[in-house]
């Protein structure tokens, strides 16, 4: 456990953490500004479409560059292919959200039914509110496990392409229990920190409340990005351990053979 932990922490340098922190923050600002673009005129609608496309391209460029930085490969796929693979994996992640949200919307209904059907002795220890809370944790766990399943595949394909054995190399990450522990801990800690800081409001005036909101959201955002980068670095470490020519050093990093001088 200590070796993957040290290896992942060693990758949390400025290029990874600061790049993700600044890049995602800029994307959030641009997305918020994009939502404010009016569409009452034709040129405004066209500008909205164009800026939306550029925003998507910026997102793909940021994450493709990050994944290529984490995964060492002998050859790289074209950028357009990496972007296409990333879009596919984002779509796969998005496809599971509607069923999870549907389940969350019926948590109270399920909890009420199970509570009414459970024996009296069980209700004293596992009542309605506990059933709702446990359902919430199960849905969160399913969401993070789905992310854990898709992330190694996305890193491998976006960084190295669909070469021979790509799925086998990516699936090797699943065999490490520390990876799954990191996925669940990072997901639950990020959710807990974000909601705890967002709900907490210290007694203060308008200026104090404004500063508090900015500071609390900034801390929560920084913690979330740190956990996300640690998970990315851990995936990159496990993928670079996979045997095969795809994980060998790049040609420019290979030592040149020495040529003996003629006697």
C-alpha cells in the first residue's frame, strides 16, 4: 500500500494539481458566462453555439492532455481520436446518472415500505430515516464504483489508443484493492467536505457572510480537486506497471548504446 501511496503523491505536482485546479476553475467560469449569453437575435444564437463548441473543445483538450501526462506510451493516438474516446466514456458515465437519480427520487417511498414491512425489533435500530440514509450511501457507492470502472479504461484509451491488449492492461487496475478503497474514500470524503462546508454558515454580517461563502467554496473546491488528482495519479501509476511494449519508455528517453572507439 505504501508504494502506490508514495508514487501517487509524487505525481501531485504543479503540472497535475495546478493544471486541474486552474483548468476546471476556468471552465466553470466560462460555463457560467455561457449560460448568460442571450439568444434573442440570430447572431447571439450563433455566438452561443460557437462558444459552446469551443467550451467543449477546451474541456476535451484539458483532460486529454492530463491523461497523456499520466500514462507513458510508446505511441500516441491522434488528438481527435483521444477526444472521441473521452466523449464516449463521458457519455457512458452520464448514462448511469438517470437510473441513480430515479432511485434517489424514490428513497422515501422505498424506506416507508420497508419500514412498514419490517418487524418491530428491527424498526428500533433501523427506522425510516436510517433507511433513507443507507439508500443515499448505496447510490453514492454505485456512482463512485461506476467512475472507478470507467476511469482506467478512459486513461488507457485516451493516452495510448486502442492497441492490442488495451482492455487487459486497463483491467489490471481492478485487481488492486487499494485502488477501490481510494475510489470510495475519495468520493465520500469529497461529498462530505463539500456539503459540510456549503451548509455551514458562521454568524456574521453581510461582508463576513460573503467572505465566508467564497472561502468555504474555495476550500471545498481545492479539496475535491486534490482527491481527484490523487485518484488520477494512482490510476496512472497502476497503468504504467502493466507489462508490454505500450508501457515502455518513450524513444527519446531510452539510453543510446555506446559505440566503442576504434583501437
